[in-house]
């Protein structure tokens, strides 16, 4: 595999895993990044030590003192320039994301496009960080609220979106006046360092103080530096529910803020009024796209009993056409899982499905003769909603099929899991669609009609309820999570009237 894109992104065989933006430090401990595509060694990053971490925080704190004073539209201008640099590097960065994570090249490019989109969004936002003004009950008083930056935002990200999720957080936080320390997934360190290299150039050209955007590398221990640290007012963490519970407990114990984007268990309800073409495209992409390693991947299909057999047959036929192989080859639909542990988790889930009484329509299994050893076949299992395995997110291409009789029952099945990220209904009936979207409908953060569960646009607030963590990132008014609200009351009279008419005369 030709890897000239690494050079274009300023990556070496051994990369500094700790950087405050302009200067970098380099610990002796290295960890290696191997491509799940062909098992090749791509490069290494140094693990951030506690000492380096403390230095990074101090530099970030200093940078915040200056960055927060810069007018928000001027910060937006820097984000605009970063968006332009990403346009220039879209091809190289997209290829690296695809090669290091294993998603299709189209999705790798899509991830960089998402970064560009959020830059554009953040530039506009930099002129729209509005507060409300309200009428005071006291004469000659003015009351309003304004939003100030928080300080250092700690960003912990997952392997499956190695770059886009960071940019959702960092670009918004930066226009809000915060500075960021990013702890990327230990499975995709090079994609993160490449983003930082590109941003570094822009920050340097604009004489921005060192420390506005920092990176630390390592496993959960490096993440814990952020969660345990009182100097980090907000930790935004994306990953498994297991990780989110640990982060919430640690950050909560010091009364810090956490923004959690955790696991999903996403379902599509297919009603007798569904357009079958949409069901197949939305459903199959949702289940096998990114090899089932999206937080929004379709895990469950809840199908009306009258069309169950038809849908089942069509899915089985569609799955026969799925081409599995090198994700950089545009003819392939599905690439590898991230690593061998992920393959083991997938295989053990297949065993559990059988043990719990599931019946395989498409049997799945690992593909042994492909380089890297991380390729698997997608599986479809017929199950009942109450089975333990159906309640769990297995981060792999397994689709569960189940039957329903009434739409109320389908909605109950869809909601009756611990997670609450993404959901969809396939129907041409307005009544069915509206019921699904109503308060008696889906309990998820994302509810779609006639599109699948997978993927989202940056303009909407992204996130989910229950064990998905409750956080919202990206569009809409998610920016408020990165700022502190201040209510101001200003008296321009010559007396001091008290609220609620309380009398206090001296
Ligand atoms: P993971 O939980 O194993 O790791 C995620 C990140 O958390 C990594 O950077 C890891 O080093 C760090 N981490 C782990 N334990 C930690 C701890 N105790 N303290 C601090 N940091 C810690 O997740 P993963 O395997 O990389 O990603 C897959 C998971 O992420 C899936 O569950 C998926 O649904 C979820 N995800 C959710 C969203 C969302 O927006 N809801 C988006 C992408 C991925």
C-alpha cells in the first residue's frame, strides 16, 4: 500500500504524541499504530507522561488568558482558515483515516468533509453567541445574560470517528473562547496528530499563543489525567457506555461538567406502508457501513409481521452482494474491524446469539485469508427483543430482526433498551410517522423518518438519551455546553429597590 499521504500530512515513523500547538515534547514510551486494512505498521506516537501533561495544562491555561480576550469573530477567522487547510488536505487526511481506522475511503473523505462543515458552522456561530435580555421587575434596571468561555475543554475521542468528533468539539469550543486538550483514541493516534499538524500551521501563521489546541496521547490513563484534573472545567468524552460511566463518576466527584456521547443500540421500525427500496438501502448501509462500527449503526430491525418474510428474503439477497475487502478500493462495501480484539468480541457475540436462542439468517464469521486478520462477514440473526445480547451494543456488523403486531408494540420494543441514540421508522403513512416522532414515540436523541439510523448532519444537535449519556454536540445550540452563562442586572436609578418588593431601609 502506497502511503505517500503520511508525508504530506507531516507524519514521521515516530511522532510526538504530546503537543501544545507549537512546541512538542517527546517521552520515551512509544505505542505503535497498525493498519487494520493490511496489518502494516504505519507509525508510532509517544505516550504522554504525567509531567508532560502538567506542562501542557499550564501552557493551555496561559493561552486561555489571551485567547478569551480575542473577539469571537476573530477566533472564527482562524477557524475559517483551518477549514480551508482541511480542504487542501482532504485527500491525504481522508486516506489516512481510512487506512488507520479501516472505514471506506468515501467515509474517510466524508469525515474530513464533516470537519470542514463544522468549521464553516463555527465561523458563522462566532457572530451568534447570543444571550437573552429580559425585563426587570425593578424600575430603571436592565437585566440580561451573556456567555463566557469555560477555560480548558478536555476532549476524549473514540477510534471509529478518529477526527470528525474532535472537530465538532474543538471548533465550537475555540470560537467560544475555550482552549482544548485532545486525548484521541489509542487506536488511531496518527490521524489525530495529522489534524494537529495542520492546525498548528494555521495557529502559528496567526501568532496565536501556544496552547490553544493541545494533544496528549495514550490509553485510558491519559484520559484520566483530564477527568481527575480540577483545572479542566469540561470533559467531553465520546466512547463506550462503560467509559462514560467512569468519566461521569470521576468528573462528577469534583463537580466538573461532562458532555457524554456514548454507545447506541439503534433500531429501524419497518411498517407495512414502507417503501422497500428505502428499507433496503437505509437498513443495509446502517448495518454494514463502517463494518457496523458507528455509534449510529443499525443494530435492530423491528418488522411488521405481515411483511416480515418479504423483508427477510430481500435482506438475505442484498447481503449476498456485499463485497468485503480493502476499504480504499471503491468497489468494496465493507472493510475490516478495528483490531483482533474487535473480531473476538464479534465472534463471541455470535456464540451468545446461538446460546440465547437466536436463529441465523446470514451466518457471519471471520474471514481468515485476508491480510491483517480483522475482516469479518456481516451477520443477520432472528431474535426476540428480550434476549440479553439484543440489549447490548456489539460494535460489529450484526443485525437483529424481530417481529411486531401493532405500532405501539414496535415503539415499545424500540425504546426498551438501555441506550437511546438513533432511531428510524420506514413508512409512507403520515399518521405512523407522526406517532413515532410524538412524545409517545421514540425516546432517542435522533428520530428519523424514511432514512436509516446511521450518520447525521452537523447542523443538528447530535447525541442521545439514557446510557448514551445525554450530551449534545455539533449543531443547533450545542455551543452552550462550552460556555458559562452569566446573568447581569444593572441599576441606573438612584435607589436600591430589592427584588420581590422586600423592604430594607437604613
Ligand atoms: P472506548 O470507550 O473504548 O474508548 C473511547 C476513548 O475513551 C478512548 O480515547 C479511550 O482511551 C478513553 N478511555 C477509556 N476508558 C477511559 C477512562 N476510564 N477514563 C478516561 N478515558 C477513557 O470506545 P471505542 O472502542 O474507542 O469506541 C467505540 C464506542 O464509542 C462505541 O460504544 C460507540 O457507540 C461509541 N461512540 C459514540 C459516539 C456518540 O456520539 N454517541 C460516537 C462515536 C463512538
